[in-house]
C-alpha cells in the first residue's frame, strides 16, 4: 500500500462526513465555552441554557443566512455557466491540444486556475468537465496519459479561488457595514468605530500582495504540473458513458413556448446591461466597491441566461447544479451557531487575546495562515470558516494594529491551501471524472507544497 492509499484510508477512518464534523465542532465549542467562560454567580445549568440560546440565535442569524444564500447562488450559477454550450464548445476545441500528459496537465491547470479566480463554482465544475473531456479524448484516440494527474489539474482552481473575485470573505467585507456587524458586541465601541465600513477589492483582490501571489500561482502551478506530467506513467482510463442531455429541441405547446424562445437571451442581456450600468455609474468613491456578492450573482444570472439561450435549458442546468449546494445549505447554519456561542460567551475575545499574546506584526499573518489551513480541514467552506474565524481575525488584527486586509487574505490563503488536503470540494470532480480521492491525492499534495511556498513568500515579502 503506497502513501496516498494509506493517507486516504486514514482520512476516511478519522474523519466522518462534513455534516458530522460540524455537529461535533458545535459540541466542542459548547463545552469549551461552558468550562472557560462561565460568569461568576451563574449556575452550571443556567449557563448551559444561556449557551444553548446563544447557539440558537446564531443558527438563524438574518445577516448570516443571507450570506449562506449568496454563497449557494455563487456556486450554483457558476456551475450553470460551466454547463453552457459555448463553454462546452471551447473545451471540445481545447482537448485537441491535450495529446500528452504534460501538455494536458499544463492546459487544464492554467485554464482552471484562471476561471476559478473569476468564480469558484464555475472553476470547480469547469475543471472537472475539462478533465473528463481530456480522458474521453484520450480513450477515443487511444492516447496514453496519466488520467489522475489530469483530474488533480482540474481541481487546482481551489488553490486560488478565495483570493479571487468570488472569495467568500473578500466579497463580504466589500459590503457596506459587514465588518462592523460581524464584530458588533465583541470589540469595544471605541475600536468598532475605527473599523472601515467596507474593504474594497482594491485593498484585497487587487492589492500588490494578492496580485503577486496570484500571478505566481497562475505561472508556477501549471509549469509544475507540466514537469510532473513529463515524468509520470500512463494510467488506465475508466469506461466513459455519455449521458444524453435534454435540449431545447422539443415540441412546446401554448404558453410553454416562452420557455423555449429567445426571451431568455433578451432577459439575460438586459440583466447584463443593468450590471454594466451599475458598475460604471457607481456612486461609491472607492474603486471597485460595486463588486459585492449580490453584484457577482446578478452578473452570473445574466450570463447563464444569455449563454443557455432559453429558460428551458437554463432551468435544466439549474436542476443539475442544485445538488452541489446541499452541503452548504445544511452546514452553514451550524457554523453560524458556533459563531453565536463564541461571540455571546466571550470565547472570541479569549482566542483573540491568545493570538495577540503569541504574535507580533510580522508573525501574526503567518499564524493566521497556518491556523486557517488547520481550521479548513474541519470547516471545509470558506464562508463557514469566515463566520467562525472572521471575528477572531478582526479583533486580533485591531488589537495589534496590523493591516486588516492582509490578515483576512492570510486566512484566505490558508483556506485555499488545505483544499488540496480536504476532499470535501473534490466530490463533484470525482463524480464527473470517475476518479477516486486516493488517485488524485499524490498530485494535490504536490500542489499544496507549491502553494505553501508561494503563500509564505508573499506574506513575508509584503
């Protein structure tokens, strides 16, 4: 049994389903708060009831539930975009150039990384479909390729997504008032007033540090996968079956004709025109401050409708994509409940004080990066992780007087890094490519090593 097989078996043995992990973390947080934050004069049972109430209030927090819906739409609409005919056409043309393992690994990696920087849902499904098409092309042309390496290349976009335009924490802090609402009641009023109303993409996604790191990722990851492909042995290809897709070419009757007409294109184009108007006529003085989760989802909705060509095709794509958000739908509220306990019990303050005590201006971003990577193994969602870890980062950075955008980006990098270790988001890719986790793991661990060096370099240099 090789290393990857042992690792995959160990991961399956030690870690249950992501939902079960969320429940376990809820109990762990509850008991830590119970035994470390119990106020004097409050009985054990009474404080347990208080904590349960904190959890319940966090579970159904209005603002955080809006956040969950925004992230679900971002994944679904990105997936829908990946299923459009133009994307399928582009991929069918590109596979012609993927006639060796090295070239296929390079092309799949660089395009997946670029697409994922734009939208994580689109990149996740784009990479999976592209890898599958490369496998189908190799099978048809009897080419010898290392298919698991190509599958890992299709997953490489999860190394750049959180520092990109659809990064959960970066899009949320771009919204007016989000930062203050997240830590309201946690940090002193004097510090709360000093927090900015929002942090635009100029200071995060398009900051010098993030551009430097993103460019290195876009250049080094494909080249590294190319070199690995040059030295890798061919693998056996799975048996591919082509599922017949429902198309628009069916006989519509009466009012159903509108679902098959070009009205979908017109409506999608109208949405995009409104999006462009909002972008170029924004009343905000801060550049790119118009880019928020709502703006991204609005644009994706317009693109999806426009490129699918009709409501019928668009809704069929929605039906196919919707299953991918089941984990977010049921897990996010549990993480919001954890945040409710940590916030109302004062546990956030204690954790922030700990990080402040062991950190300084130079080491804090590194500690944040490492801790975020560890947290991501147990909280496999950038949005859920921001809900739990965000208040700690904001308070500690405020106490130390450290750049808030850099601290949040450090968390984003840690989250990206261990996506190569945590198989949760690989499930859609594994289903599409017909690979299993232990097959792609040696190559995703290699990507993780490359990413570690790049992220640490960026955090140290800047």
